């Protein structure tokens, strides 16, 4: 499993307690330090926006991304999924600027953008977009999709 831009590792920790081996990737060495030594988690310091994509070829049976968007890597992210692998992606979308940061359009998905990204490449299991109230008001897109088995 891959927890991309993992931050403090909330999802990596959950997945590890469920028995998954997780690569927890972030560029912040300080937050990754807290994951060092946690059973089932391999913390990896990688700046996803500078340098080569660190995962050549399909290598993950699941990828989780939350509250992070860097469009140039979206295709590589899908390519990193093994056949039958699951992508779970949730982040902010246009309209969120009314609630605070992020407010830069570079970090906000456009209407239906996650659908467009995976269209023809993954099978969509679930998709939601719009306003959510919890844990705080926000405009988000959520997607769960599966890469077809070989």
C-alpha cells in the first residue's frame, strides 16, 4: 500500500493496524520521524513535486491520497497500481476557497476532474463531489476506483 503525501500518517497507521505493509511518503522529514519504527510502515522522504517519480512500474495494490493535489503526478499514480489495485483519493475542489485554504486553483480540483483523470484507466467504484460539513465545512471530491485485473 502507498499513503501518498501522508502527513502525520493517519491513514498509514490505520492500514498498518489492518495488517497492510504501507509505504508512507511525504517530503516533511519531521512528520515522517513519528512513523519510524511503527510496525508495518516504511516512511519514505520524497519530494513528489521535484525529481523523478520514485516508483517505477506497477507496484502497489492500493494507494491512498488525501488533501493533496499535484496534477503532473496523477498519471504516474495510476500507473503505480497493480492490476486489481485500488485508488482512494480525496481532496479539495473549486469552491473551497470560501472556507479558507487551500484557495489557490492550482491546489483545487475542477468540477469532475478526478473522474476525467481515471476515465478509461480505472473502474469507478464510488465518486462524490460537493460540500461536506464534517469534520469541517469544505468542498471536496472523493473517488474510489479499481485498476482492471490483467
